[in-house]
């Protein structure tokens, strides 16, 4: 986490591991842990990125719980760095 000089507000980014995100629909423990990380990040004005989003259900869960940034196979397989991005 970093502090911005003029505001004193904490900011930064929390990346939530695939190990926790993968199980949010089936594991109460993972769900509670991810929700807690989101609350902490929110209190610090930080961004949360969910890694390993592999289904629509997990993506919806993330949105419903305030996670706006997601990555994983649900959106795209890994793309080699030197391969041009052809999304459009």
C-alpha cells in the first residue's frame, strides 16, 4: 500500500489469489476471507483484483461483492506477450 502525499489516503491494489477465488461459491471459508479482504481494501481506498475467475458464477459473485477488476480463463486464455491483442 502507498500513501498519496497530499491526501494522506492509503491506496494501492490487492490481488486475491486463484486459490481463494476459485472456491467462493462452494467454500464458506473462502467466501468470508475474500469478503474480508474486500472490506479492508475498501477502507484503504484500494483496488481489488480477483485472479482465477473461471466461470460466470464466480464473476457475478465478484461483482455482487464489490470486486470490479477480474482476470481469468472466463475472460481469456493467457496471451503471449509478443502476440498482438486482437479483441476488436
